[in-house]
C-alpha cells in the first residue's frame, strides 16, 4: 500500500478525521493557509501544488491557464471557454457550482436538514430579521465542493441580486463526518446570503431565490464580482448590502478564496430535477431545480 493510500485510509476513519480537521485552532490555521497559499515564490508554489496533486485527484486539464502564480491562483482558477454547458430549459434553475449533492428536499416551514437527524432553521442560517415568507415550505439543496473542484459560483438563472448579507463565523469542516456531529454547523460558519429575484422570459420570473456560500476550515473568504469587498473571518465592516446587480444564467457571480459549500433556497413550486440524489456529482450549468407550479 502506498503512502497516499495509508493517509487516505487514516483520514477515512471518522473519529480521526473529525479530530484532525476540527479539534484544532481552526480560525488561526485558516488565516495561516490564506497567507501561505498566496506566496508566489516558485519553490513554494510548485511544492504546494505537487503535494496537493499527490494526495488528491486534482485535474487541471479544464483550466484556462496551466501556469499559476501561487497555490491560491490555482485554487481560484477559471475554466476554458466552453468547458461547461449551461442548460437553457425555461422551467429550471441550473447548478451554480461544480459539486456533490448533499442534503436536499422540502423545507418544512422554515426547517431544513444538514444531515439525517440534524435540522436547522432558515432563521438560524439567515437571521431572524430576514423576511423568510418566500421560502416557507419551499425546497433546498446543499452542494458540497471538494478541494480539487472548480471554486467559482454562477447565476442559476437570469436574475437580479437584490441584497447580500454577510455573517462572520467559525470555520468548522463541512464534510459529511462533521455534519453528522456538529449541530447547526452551517449556521455557525462564515457565510454570505445572496438574495436574488428571477427575471427573463420564464414561468419562474419574479420568484425569489437565494444562494448561500458557506466557508470552512482552511477555506474561508468569499469574493463577489458586484461588491468591492472581500469577506473573510476578520472582516468587521458593513454586513448588509442593498444591490441591484443583474446576471444572466451561468454568468459568474463570485468565487471562494478557497471553497466549501453552497446552499440553494427556492420557493414552493420547485422540485429537484429527476434523477438527482444525494451523492450525485453536479457540474455547473446542469439542471438542478425544476419549476412545477
């Protein structure tokens, strides 16, 4: 058995994985990784990317460029033109990210689930001051990004972003092991609530949806194209931003300075597209939620 396989087997043991990725100084290590990943010295850059490739299945064949200034530059890479096909079904929203489908299903009033037996509420996630009426008894989908995936997120439909609210928080790991052990984990971590109104010639026009990027251990910080602000664990500025930022379906909205999870909230009338289930691999632009009303 190779060294890589030994380490992967070790981390697959739930108790060890949880200990090594959570029972550590999470925020300090996250800030340290943020600094280290931006070092542009060729030796540091090349060694970091080489180690990353050794322990994962990092595939850069779809990257727009093949030479990177730092590990961070590699992590936030753009894709080649045409690398993703954006579905144009008039009655569906598309996946905003490359991801693995996590917990999903109907919103029970305002209650959703991060894992079986671990509920949280939209009030916990988005704040008690937020008007949640549009999502009562709606639908949610959790999309989990792994470290090797493309880490930019895109508009799931033609829409106008009306508001962004930022929540500073912790940086718990968001892998399935942690989600089964830490209650209301997404509600504790750093996150951004992006509220948008669907537009365009579509039966869904006027519906209010939300995209909620959630940060995690080693992978905090969120950047949005339409706000000249970098959200990170030490950010202490304005937390609510009124917006009027139009997007076309598939247009890039922002990126994780590293990466984590995206939660999509849709109103009553949407269902998960046929054939999708927990554990399915999604590509940005594939049909995700279909309008049934």
